[in-house]
C-alpha cells in the first residue's frame, strides 16, 4: 500500500475526508518554504501538494502565478524542489508528497532521471496538468512503473464518454476540479460538486478529492460531505504573500499558513459530524 492509499484509508477510518494542502516550493525563499512544508502536517495536513515553479503556468490563478515567480526569482529549480522533499523525508516518513506542475521542467530534466531522483527523494505522486491521457507514454506509464502514483484531473466538462480514458491509468486518487477556469475562483454550486463526485465514484474505486475554490473551514466542511478529500491551495499561497515585506518573509509567514491550515482542518473534521 502506497503512502497515499494508506493516508486515505486512515482518514476514511477516522470518518472524515483527507486535507490536501498545496504550497509553492521555494516561495518566498528556500528556508521559509521548507519551514512551511514541515509545519503543514502539524497543523492537520494529510497530504502535501508541492508546486513545481514554472515560468508559463496555464491553469494557475494570479496568486499561484506570483508564488511561482517569487520562487523562481529566489533561485528555485526542479532539483531544488527534490532537495526540499529529501530534507522533509529526514523528519517525516509518513506524510504523502505529490508534486504538482507542468511537463516542461520534467522534460528538460529528463524523464528517467527525474523519476529516479523523485523516487529516491521520497515523492509519492505527480499531478501534471498539461499531459492528457493521450500522452500517457510520456510520463504517466513510466511513473507508474517507477512506483509513483499519477493523479489525473477531472473537470465539470469531463463527461461519461471521456471519463474512462481519464481514469484508465490514474492512481492514488482522482482530483476533481470543481469549476471551469483557473485556481482561486469561487465555487458556484456545492450541490453540483456533490453530484459530480458521485458520478466519478460510479466509475472508479479511487478516492476523489475536490479542489479549486475551497477557501474557508465552512467550504471544507460542506464539500467534505461529498468527497474523500479537500484540496486547498490559493488561500495558502495568498497567506504567504500577505505577510511579506518588500517581497521578503517575516516572522509571521510560517505562522500565517500554519494557522490557516489548522482552521480549515477544523472544518474538515466537521464534514461528517
């Protein structure tokens, strides 16, 4: 059983959805980002999505784009991201880590070389938003062969004809994007999200986590009634940005993210109460 499978099973046994938290690697600097990463499980995060900064993100809203720019300006590289995961693993061997981003940096790094380094560092899964199922031979199949989960996105426009192709090689969990558009927007209909999750679950036994638009403990409690996991990202990257002075971290930066995660985790625990 992979770390991701085990964590979802633990959350199910506890009668609640999993809390998946996204932060950008290297934002606003390596040391602060490492401290944020290490604080996440203490605050209630079950799975960490670690953003790989990229210069041309196409699915990210302004907040995450700016977080990526700060990370790149601070010198973060794909090798640096893997180094952060490796450092994290020295202290935490159980929290699953999923790298999320775009294919270009991995392609430039070299797929085989990347997968070997990612596995050695302690990466559990990948979410690569610009590789559709038709390109599974590029990275998905090699990742599965290397023992790394490949997590696929589904959206409101993924109909029942398309869904089997999307799910075919998906592992770990299914990430349901709650809206059409970019990260950071608001969910228009929580009822529609519940219906979509039920439809996806009729096609797969994998856990279904919902992301995009979840910003508060109330959002987490409501969406968590219908899903196996809650993904929170933009509000956490925004929390980093609000604490910066002249683009630099302050003594409030780590605490702002930690406290927000703890608050949202309280909502997650209420979801099935």
